[in-house]
C-alpha cells in the first residue's frame, strides 16, 4: 500500500483480535512514531505498552479511577475490561518539557502525531487500531498510577490488533466544506 492510498483510506477499527504487532513490526511502529514533527528535537513522547496480562493492570488503573469518580458498578466493570478489547494497548504520553520556543500544546500535538503515525504504520502492515481518549486520559489518578510526571499528558490509548471484521467504508467528504482561502 503506498503512502497516499494509506492516507486517503485511513480508518479506525474497534473490533480487534490477536495477533498484535510484535518484534520487528512493533519496532517499526515506534520508528514511525519517532518521525513525528518535533520542534527543537525535544522528543516529547513516551509509549507505555500493555499486552497479554498487563492489559489487566491497565484495566485495574482505569477501574480505580472510575471508582474514585463515583461511577456505577457497570461503568467500573466497563473500565476494567476496556483494555481487553484489543491484544495490545499503547498509552501515548506527551512528556512536556519547558522550552522558550516550543509551547506545551505543540509538544502535545507532536505526541498526537506520533500516535497517528503508529496507527498508520500498523494499518500499512495489515493490522489496525483505534485511538481512544476519554476522561481517563486527563485523570491525575490514572497519570499517577502509570508513573507519569505532573507536566505529562496522555494524548491517547492506541488499541492495536488484527481486524476482526472489515470496517464500513467512510463516506467521501468534500474538502471544499472545510477549506477557506483567506482573502478570497
């Protein structure tokens, strides 16, 4: 699949089964992520990989946060089981660094680009995934339990695996609806 075809046909797939990328394939995903735009070469990223039984540890972190938030038992169980929806979950963290010329937002966007690069690389190899966030990405208890620093920000949880079913084709969108030429 060439790059343009991949970009024009990108899609998420929430129905994922084993296998997930491993070995050299997983290394390729990380190498793709490290090519994300990175003003001042700050490398503002960290990738925390949960696979196999470690997905249950992530589920326990999410469930604990849901419990602290006063969520229902159903919501707590859903949080606990969320990471089991795919054979691998990569938590992508913006490791924000103080810099005079590179604001926090730019570093968070860089980490988001790294996440998308991983998803695109996975899709190019026949895998797929879905980028999830939700309130868990912003919960300080989740951050603490994952060993993050105060300035860090989760930009997403990338669920990865092999597509269980084909996804429906996304509707074509007219770029003209989203583009404005200044001064025209």
